[in-house]
């Protein structure tokens, strides 16, 4: 059985999650309190229904308990986001993924048992900032508040040098965990092989160390 998803709140974030899951072939139930919004999303999800997610009976009637994952994508109305999450946890939903608009909202969600809390604006802001530091940065994934994974194109100063020569671990305290070369991934990467302009380095480390590395090799 493939996972079934319900997404509550079809704003910019929720509708993007719903659309992507549908395109990937998953069944998606989209819920929004606004009838017009429901009409718009009904074109690309399995089911779209109008309901107020702070109404426990309405959620029960939709059979929300049958869903493996419920995403709460209500941003602006923090009260509705919190109430909805509380109801879902009380109904016994195993996995709730909830969008938080700020740290305080996130803290409350954690206290009431949200299983995963996402901060789309904050995360995207960080990604954009990393792209601004260096056009070589392809992706940036936060592992914890202090540690991240960075995907970075080999910059001109790296080309022709080996990982041993770059001495990333000793000089910058970060580890190169993989090198992507066209279609293939080299894990673990060889310390001796020279880097080429097509290579993409995947580094893990403390944010401050990664940033020093990014700036030095921008
Ligand atoms: P974004 O920032 O991702 O665009 P918004 O907070 O602007 O998110 O949009 C949230 C969506 O959630 C809106 O379409 C709104 O109608 C819907 N929504 C808000 N409260 C409820 C609720 N109690 N029940 C169902 N849908 C809701």
C-alpha cells in the first residue's frame, strides 16, 4: 500500500506540497476552509474538500484517521494551526507535519506533539543566502541548528587539486562525504584523485566551518 496524504490549508506552501505529491503519483486529500481555493486545487489532487480543520467532527467525518501523514499548512492563522495539530494528535494520527511561521509557533507545535515542524520561509531564506555567498553552492540542508550538509560545485581554485591537498578536514573542520561526477556518486571519495570542473562536493560540518570554507572557495 502506498502512503496516503492529507494536506490541510491550500495556501502557497500547502498547495505546492499537494501538487508535488500528486505529480509523484500519491493519493492526496486536500482540505481548505475556502470553497474557491478548494475548486482551484481540485484539478490536480485526488480529492479536495471544503472543511474547517478546527472542527473535530468535520475531520472525523472526512476519515482523517485513515491517513498515514497529515500536513498542516496553515500559516497566518496560528491559532487554527495549533488547534488543528492538537486535534490530529488526539485523533491518533501517527505523523503530523506542521508548517511554523516563527520560532514561538514552532515551540508550541513541538509541545503539543507535532512530529515534524517545517519552516519553509526560514529554510528558503538560508538557501538563498548561501547561493548569494557563492554561485557554486547548489544545495544546503540543515541537519540541526548547528550542523548542515552543503552541495558545492568545485570552484576554480579546487580544480586539479586532490582532497588531500585541499586538506578540508584539518583546515576547515568539515568532511567531504561524497563527490558527484555526472551520473555517479563516489562514496567515500578518494583523497588522491584530482578534482575537475564537473565535480560536485558534498560536505558535512558545523555551519560556521562550512561558511568559512564556502567564502574561501567562492
Ligand atoms: P501560505 O503562507 O503557505 O500561503 P496561508 O496561511 O496564507 O499559507 O494559507 C493557509 C490556507 O489555509 C488558506 O488557503 C486558508 O483558507 C486555509 N485555512 C486557514 N485556516 C483554516 C482552517 N481552520 N481550516 C481549513 N483551512 C484553513
